[in-house]
């Protein structure tokens, strides 16, 4: 339960942030900080066990047939990432308290930040690949909301769209790759997938699965050529940028690269794709970062470069390279978070992030300048800093590989080249901003920020120094545990020390530092060369070549298919159905199969002819709306009789109840429409519709005839055999709804609840023209019939009693929550029709939202209750009980689920009905429509 609580804690904290949104900024901040603080304490309590090499897992069965389970794991790798997510998240919350202005909604911001945190915790702790993909997509959605937090700015909206488009597309590729991995292994359980590395690599689908998974990883971690979205995500508030670049979002990509390393690595294809992409990204990011004039833009491209470095290390495919990659992930998180916070302080206190106008800020912000200097030195790989150690390990691994044969020298050369520019842009970040002459006119007079805004930077910078000076003590055990759980193999010998003697990696680092200083000294020459290159704007390319084309294509498809004409929708549906029926029937030599036909009797023929006649009348008289509706109700009644003829009492009760409710609602809608619909169809269109309808009816009838006259195996035998033993009920239909297919039913009532609330939103406050003046229809002068009032008095308690009876017996005899709910709704509908809205609302609640919510909540809680007994979601329990004065009775937990269905149906129906009756004309007179 602890692992589940660690994942759920940020989501619960998100609700607390929303609740405290109207409190002061300090109260909202401290309440928000409770969730990550508690999570950090709980996580650290498991530290000794995890650092000792233990693996903690928790598993709840969910949808077993799909391979989806609620399963989490905590090992060295997930512990390291969870520590980064919670610790840096806590610091970002404290920093955000002082960064955001009073005009910003702190509650909404912190709520989204904790949603982001919870999604990342789910990614790093999932032990089921499908569950991981769910949280993976949630990181994309939450980052979209955070990047676009300042929705009034066009660059924020554009950056959010770009990030969601790229990472969302990668998420689809990842899902496809995960499905292939599950197919190869036979399970989506992460432990089984990691143990099946040889099986995966030997499979014919391995290249496809690898490419798809890497597409998801590369888009999330901003690898070339998908890197362009990350710099434009800088339109987000700086706390978001600091969190996104250090511990979340982009780190999700490299996390998955590490997590799936045992299953996917070890092939030439892995090396070629991962190392080439990492090498290209590292070099591109380092070079472009130097020429960015925006502080956050410079840091964004530096993140791209360092992510490329980490990816390259995984591509080198040695165990020590994996250790170096994980070490650099930790180091990058600390110095990059501190650098973004320092950049945010500069922006917050000066009003600008433009490096060209910033200079000499050390005179006004000496402490911030010192902190930025240390963090930038760590980013550049200067000795005594944490970045130096992991970069030196990287350079050493680049020398040890021989995968390119005679061209293997290319990797260390490019590595040094990238580090040269890394030193140069780190120098530009420090020297151009904090040193030099005092700045000219700035939007705001610079000064030091409040202490608590600077405190998170101090903590992170101290970590940079501590890891750089005492790496084995500070980070050694954590790195060893994370590396062991990543490689799932014994680790090679390595030492974390500040000094390894004079060797080639040290020479390469010194060379890069010297050349980096030289490049920065000659930066103006570099800028002149850079400015001669043709301009290339990623947002323009994205908007013009991809986004606009997709939008135009989507609009064309929408205009073609979703044109607002029901006739067009039916036409497409029938053409498609006719085509399928034709394909199915064409190869048949004999249309009729071997099964004998049932003899016709007079009642069956009479009902069938009645349905046909009523259907024809509905079509021919559709211009007279009320008459057509009456004939349509005859069709519904005929269908109910057909169900009764073929022994389906549950369907009869459902059909009759639905028919009554839907007819009443449709009559209320017709009350607000003209009495006659216009005659605007041409004879050509009518002819086309008649031809298609005839072909569709005949084709579907022939297909039905061909299927029903042939023997076939039905799934109904399974339900008939297991209804009592598996569901504890003899009414197979109800057992299927609340037990065997309970997940479908829960989805349906959820959709019903959403539809009812959506209809309420559309109708609430809507005002129409006065139907009594504009509609050519005669209205009764007597709003409420006395005869109906008298008859309704005994009908209400009788109907409610019947609904309770139908509900209670539903598990063993025809009935159930859905039918009982409709009967209850009909009883209350009679009250509205008889006495009107005002009279009924005085005696009955006029707010049915809680009823709808209670129904869905009860059904949901019943569904998950089985987890606490070690059973899959929606597992039903049943037994016999002796109740005094009643006797022995069988009860099933599915009845509670059925109660949720009952409440949802009643609430949704009355919510729609009541708000249809509340519609008011423009004259201000309430039109109850007889209700």
C-alpha cells in the first residue's frame, strides 16, 4: 500500500491545492508542500532496504484479459528518480511562491504542478507497461496545461500545442511498441519483460518494437530531430521550466531508456539508433545554445545537449556507460534546476531575460551571482563540481568503445567538440549577465530576491559542490543501487573520486575548458558567422508545414463527414453496412443455411406488419412531428412485443421503460419546435435516400437470414453455465451487466452522467422565443389536468414500490437497477407532468447533480472494493444470509453496483427532464411544456 500511496499522494495534494486556492499565497504554498514532503519522508524510510538491493512490489489485478494491472515497483532506479521528482518538486513549490505574481492563480498552478508530479511518480514506479503508458500520457497532458499556464500569451499557447503534438505523437508510437513487446513476451508485467531480453532480441518484431519505443523516448526527451518543442516550452513560468528540465517530462524519456535497457539493448541496431541520435542531439544543442540571447533559451538548448550526452552513453552499451549516464542524470538535475531558478530570479528582479541588455548584475545581486557561477561551473564540467565527474566518466567511455571500427575516434572527438561549446555557453551565462559594466536602463531596478526564493538555489548548489568533492559518500550508494537495477547484472569496478591521476579523460577535459574559453573570447566572430546562416524558426515551420496542414485536413474531413446533416451520417452508415453485407453474402452459394426455419404464427406476423406499417407511416408523415413521434412509439412498442415473443422479459421491461421516458422527453423538445418541419428535399434526393434505405434494409435482412439459418457457437452458453456459480444470480442478463461485463456498464453510466451534465450545461440559462406566439400549435388552456392529478396520487407510491421490487429481485428474476431506475424516473416524470415544475420542486430537490455523482461514485467504489480482498476489479462476492423476520436470502455485492446504476439513471433522467421544463422564452415567461 505504501507504493500506491506514494503515487496517489501528489494527486491528493492537487485537490488540496485547489481547495486552498482562495487562501493566502503562503497558506496555499505550505498546504501544497505537504504532499511532496510527506512523500519524501515515506520514500526515504525505504532507502536502507532499496540501497541494500531489495525490490519492493505491490500488485492488484485489474483487467487481466488485457494484461493491465495496478502494479508498482520500487528499486534502485525508480528510487533515484522518485527522489528527484519529490525533492526538486518540493523546492520548486517553495520557489514558485515568490516567483508568481499576485495576479496568477496560485491554487491552479500548484494543483497542475502536483498533477505533473503524480504523473511522473506513476511513470517511474509502474511495474506494468500499459499502466506506465497511461501515466506517460498524463505527463504530456499536465505539461501541456503548465506550459500554457499563461494562456493570455500567444507564445505560451503555441509552445503548449507544440509540446503536446510532438510528445502525444510519440506516446502513440510508444503504445504500439509496448503492445508488440507484450505480444512477444506474453505479458505486460515489467519484471517479465525485463527478464525476457534474449527472447525479445531474437524475435522478428524486435526492430519494429525498438523503433516505436525509441520514437516515444526521443520525442519525450527532446532528441534530434524532435528537439524543437523544448525551447519553445520556455514560455511556461520559470518554476515549470526548472521542474520540466531537471526532474520531469524530458527525464521521463531517459528514465524509460534506462528502464528498458536490459530488454532492448545489446544489438547493433540499438547502438546505431541510440548513439547516432544522442551524438547528434548533444552536438546540436551545445552549438545552438551559445547563440541564444534569452537566458531560458540558452538553458533549454543546454538541456537538449546534456540529454543527448545521456542518450549517447546508453547507446555505447557498456555497463560503465550506464553508470555514467545515471550519474549525469542526477548531476544534471541539480545544476539545471538551480540554473533555471537563477535565471528566473534575474527575470523576476530585472524584468528581462535578454542577455544582450544584462550586464554587471553582481553589483546588485552578489549572492545570486555566486550561486549562478557555481551552478554554471558544474554545467561546464569544471573540477570540484559534480558535472566534472560524470563528464569525465563520459569521456573515458567514449575512448573505450570500438563500435565504429577505424572511425571510432569520431565519438571522443565530437564529445570534446560538444564540451567546448558547453564551456562557452556556460561562460556566456555567467560573464555576460553578472560581470562586465553595470547595466543600462532595465525594466526594473535589480536587487536580491527574498531569502526563501533564493533558498532552493542554495540547497541545489550545495549539492553540486558536495557531490563534486565527496561523490562516493554523497551519491555513491544511490548510484550503485540505481545502476544495478538498471543493468540487472553485476556492476564493473569503478571509483567515484575527485582525482584519478593524469589520464586521457583529464586531458580531454582540460582541452575542452581551454578551447571553450577561447571560443567565448571570439564569440563575436562566431555570432557574425551564425547571423549569415538562413533563419529557421521552429514555430513557423511547425505552424506552417505541420500544424496548419493538419488543421486544414481535419477541417476538410470534418466538413465532409460531420456536416451537421443527419441524412449524410445515415447515408455513410448504410453505404458502409451495405458494402460489408455484400462482401459477406457474395461468396455464398446458398443464402439459406441448414438450420430449419421457425413456423410463422398470426401474432408474430401481426406484430411484424404493425412495426413495418408504423415505420412507413413515420417516414411518410415525418413533416408532422407529433404524428411521426406517435407512430415511432408504436415501433418501439412492437419491438417490445417481439422481445416478449422470444422470451426476453428483461429486454421487454427495459424497452417499455426507455420508450416512455424517451417519448416524454421528445414531446418536451417538440413543444419548443415548430409543429411541422419544412419540405426542402428534392425528388432526386428523396429517390437516392429511398434507394439506399431499401438496399440497406434488404441487404441487412439477407445477412441476418443467412446468419440465423446457419449453426453458430454463441457466448451465451458460458454465461448460462456460470451465472449462478460465478455471479450468484439466476437472471443471466443482470448478472452479465453487473458482474461479467460490469466494466462496460460502469463506462455506460459514466457516459450517461457526462451526457446529462452536458445537456444541463447547454440548457442552463437558455432562453427561447415564446412558443405560444411563434408555433402554429393549439395549446390546452388547462395547464394541469385534474383527472391526471387524481390518478397520479395512488400511482406515485405504487410506481416507487414496484421500482423497489424490480430492483431487489433483479439478480435472480427479470429486473435490475437500470429498469428500476427508469420506473422511478417515470414516477417522478408523472409528478412533473401532473403538477408542474414549481409545485414539484417545492416537494422534491431541484438539484440532481449529487444524485448522478453518487451513482457513479457508488458503482466505482464497489468496483475497486474487490482489490482489498486480492481480487480483480469488479469481482463480485455472494453468499446466503439469514435475516430476522425475512428468513434466508442470497445477497451479492453486485447489488451495490446495481444501486449505483439505479441512482445514475434516475438522476440523469430527471436532470434532463427538469431543465427542459425550465426553458424560458425571450418574453421572460416560464414555459413548463406541460411539466
